[in-house]
């Protein structure tokens, strides 16, 4: 049962911003609840000149080192950017790898998902879209990599750590196997990536890579592949269905997955859905929880930010306090600045689970 105790919309500099008060959701018949306790004001990325950056489209995000900086993907370039959490300032120049596509590639990879595992490995994935086979191939990329000097001032990508895997054929095949028609399969678009470490009945830890789809947009869909054995470079990973649910609409516009993050402290997946119409107008975002083991439904935590498009979601930290668990999150708003002239922004918020 969803109970939003306080949602307040305020105006600032021409934008509608949701000040999240307190929202809560019952997770089961007990008193176990989640609530959104606080949120910072959305801040822009700041360039070398001290002005809001109007180029980067912040499509995916993960923290770096101690969480005082974050790594953000720009969906129109293969290079990644380092940002200071406290100020929003871009640190140094864009970072890339010789194993990533070149900066002047005809079709950029269109990064739409990033993940970070417990061993410090990063993962980044392209949208897997395209109007031609050449374009789709250029955007059907999945890499794992590590950072050099992650706690230093200017981290770089360790070229020797970069491994490419492939999920393009598996993704197409599994959608066909689910009975989707050719038109829906052709619209496939990845826009979420996370890692789940799961303990099996025999006590072994299995590492899984979870991929979320924005399209087909009739449902939120997520697929999983086991990467415990660290597949060899260029390996084709086998995807299996994990969960799907109907996210509904807002103001007549479909709510579609734009990011997801596995949070062990919440026993499930946080999923963000956003709404964007054909005129690049945004109609708000929704945060969901898909509990472990759930395959066909999700529980709505709350709606937020009516005028920007949330695309990145990351966990900054988890505090296990005596009477509650606090999960600190970072959200980035893409905003399609090339079309809307609204710069990307980021925001921190906290999800609280009270203990019985």
C-alpha cells in the first residue's frame, strides 16, 4: 500500500523541481516500510569556465573510490567524465580507452547504462539501437574495465583491464522467444545495467549482470546473465528473463525504464522509469522496488521531478544504523540538452528502511 506523506513542487529558475518530503511503501504485511527522507536540490555539471555544462547528456552514473566523485557517461560520446559530488565540477578532461570506439567514430556507442561491482570493476553498455545494421552494431557494446588511481585526483581507465562482451544476439533471440512481434523486437533499446552478487543454497557467491530495456516500451523488462566465471573477451553472454512489469503512463505518456540498481540492503532492485514524449517534453519520473524473487510486479516508492528526465542511478553508500538502514542515492538527469537546452543535472536523496 502506497502512502505519500508529503510531495511538494517548487519553482526555481524556470524549472519545476520536486522537493521530496517523505514517502513510504509497505513491503509486506509487517511494519517494514521504505521512505524517501531527504533530497538535495538538483545541481548542474560545471565546466572549466564555472558555467553549467550544456553538452554532456548524463545517461549513466557510478561513484568513484570513496564516493566524493562520480563517473558519468555522455550518450553522444565514448569518453566518460569525472565529476566532484560536492560542487558538480568536471575534474580534468574526458577519459577513455584505446579499446573503446574512437572519439570521431561515425556512430558513438550511445552509453545508456553503467554498473560497479564489489571488486571495483566498472561496466558500461550501449543502447543496442540503430536504423541500420552498421549503426546498431556500433551501439551494441558492453565493456568491463577498471580505473587507475581511483582515489587520486584524476583517475584514468586501465587499458589492460578492458574486456568486451556481447549480448546483441542473445537479446534479440530472447525477445523473439518471448513472443514479441518483429516490430517490437526491432525497437529494442537497453537503458539500464547493474550487478547482483547472489548467494546460492550451497553458500557459493554468484555474480550476475542485469540488463534493463527501455524499449519495447509496453513493459519494463530486465534480463540476467551469470558472469561469476568471468567470461573470456568477446564472449557472447546468455541472457535469461529476470522480471517484467507494467509501469503505466503519466499524462498519457508511457513510463519507461531509464536505469536500475541492485541494492542488497533493500533486498531488491531499484528501478527508475521516466516519461518523454515525441517533442522532448518530460512528464515526471517514478522510483520502484522490485524485490528479490519477484518476476512480474513492482512496488511504487514515489514519483519525483516533473520537468527533467532521470537516467542515471547509483548507490553512494549504505549506513546500517541501530534502528534503521539508510541508502544514499545519486540520480542524474539527462535532459537531452542538444534539443531542450536544459543542462544535465544531478541530485542526492536518501531511502530509509526502519527496522522492526
